[in-house]
C-alpha cells in the first residue's frame, strides 16, 4: 500500500501524522511512504529524517493525496484537503464529526473511507488512540490555565500554589477520565486546591486511592457543579462521550455567579465544548472573555508540544496503521472489532451511530459497510 502523510494545515497545528520511525516500520512491512516536504518541521523532524527511513518526499499536498492509497494525518481534513479525497481512498486521522456537519457532508460526498482515531476502542473499553493526546491535553490544561489566570492575561491574578500565608488557587476538574486525571495530577502538583467531579463512584474511589488525599472528589450533579464553580479560580472541562458532542455542563447564566477573572479551560472543545460559551480558538489567539470569565478553548492543545505529542500519537497509531496497510481496511476491521469501531464513513454512508444521532443523518452499521 502507498501511505501518504501531508503537512497539517489547520491553524497553529505543528504535529505530523507519521514519525520517521513509523515510516520506517511501514516500509519494512513492504509499503511505500510518501511525505509532503516540511510535514515534520513543526515536530522537529526534517525531510532528511524521512528520507533516511526510506520514505519519498512529495513537493506538495496535491501529490500526496493524488498518489496515496491511505492518508495519515493528525487533525481533521480541512476543506481544501477534503476536496482532494477520492472514492476508495482511506483516511486515518482524528475526525470529531459530531460537531462538524460541513466536514461530515464533505467526507460523505468524497466517497472515501474514513477511520477516526477518537472512536477506535480497546478491550478495556478505553480509547487507545485518543488516550495519548488526552494525557497531553490534561497535563497542559492547568499549565495554560495558570497562564490565563495571570492578571496581564485577563485573569484573577491568582498563583496556583499560593505562598506562605496566602491560599492556593481553587481548581475544579469536571470529569475524572484520562484528561481529568492528568489535569488533576498537574494542578495538585502545582500546589492548587483541586476537586474532581465525576458520575462514576468506582472512578472517584480510584482517584481517592491514587492521590491519597492530595485532592478532593465529589459526585457530579448539576447542583454540585454549580456550587463548586462559584468558588473556583479555574474550571477544567474534561468530559467526553466517545464520538458524540460534548454535554454542556456550565451555562452562560452561571458565569455571572463565578469570580470575575476566573478561567474556564475547555479540553472538550474538539467535540463542541462542555461550556455553553465555548468556541474554538487557536494557539495564536487562545483566550477570550465572556461576562468577566476568561475562556481558553484551543482546539488542538497538544499541538503546542508538537514533538512530544507526535511521538506519543505515533506510538499508539502504529499497530493499527500497519494492520490497515498489511491487510487492507476491510480485513483489518473484520479481524479487530475495536478498529471497526473507528469506521465513521464509507463510500458515501455514515457508519457511526453517535455522529448520526448528533447530526440527524442515517447510519449503516460498520459491519455492513465491511461486507459491502
């Protein structure tokens, strides 16, 4: 199979879909790899690194899309990229279709087969291709939130860990999954007063055991959330429903009861965001204010640490990429029901029930698509 990796063109996206090591592994398996010139620059990988791995460098994205059987990316294809997709071509990347009807329509019209990283599952019920970026985003959230809290950036002017005689920042993390756990770990490590909300009692017990009193846990209800955000200096939204739009957990009306200059960090923004006032921003212009509350809603947070993120993502995607290339997508999905869960679009038909529900589009089962 010919595997193509174009340069990411979403604003301020510095990651790349293939590392040189991943390219080398694919070539060892007998496949061709075509990488757009400069694709790895943002993550610290030069064209020569790919050439030494055995890949061929393409002069532009058009060449990659025209020649490749499988396109491997990081972020969802932008409009210009979607226009280059063709029937029978395989797209393997993050898609986040539920809040993005335009992308969904374009992918359906292209006739391509699209497998989304974020809906591939594992035997434990986890999301193995989303997890590494969730870990990165979770660890970044308190860091960028602390920056936003600085008075010069519009925040309350509160130091995360405080100083002797002055209390620390109060941080509320909504969601105790991968993102929330890593966000809580870093916030607590910075000395903040941390509370984690979740609806799973087993998860809350786990967090209580792991952190040994370094943070508090609360069962998540609308009332508890409303109570805690009023006293918070920072609220980190870390709730994810696989493949679906994120639930809105904080309304605009509630902002009036928060402390002026408090910060909302919405890690769920790729799935539409979990605050009513969230809108996607970029690393170039990451924050905005609504009703006195600062919002940090960068849609590709891990892109800020592109080298770490690229290597972590490459480690996770490589086994699936090789399975798709070695067997073809039909056989690979037939052999692995967890990979089949990643199938979102095939030949003009939607194959993800959460996306269909969110967008009101008819869906066929992934198993039916494989047979067809």
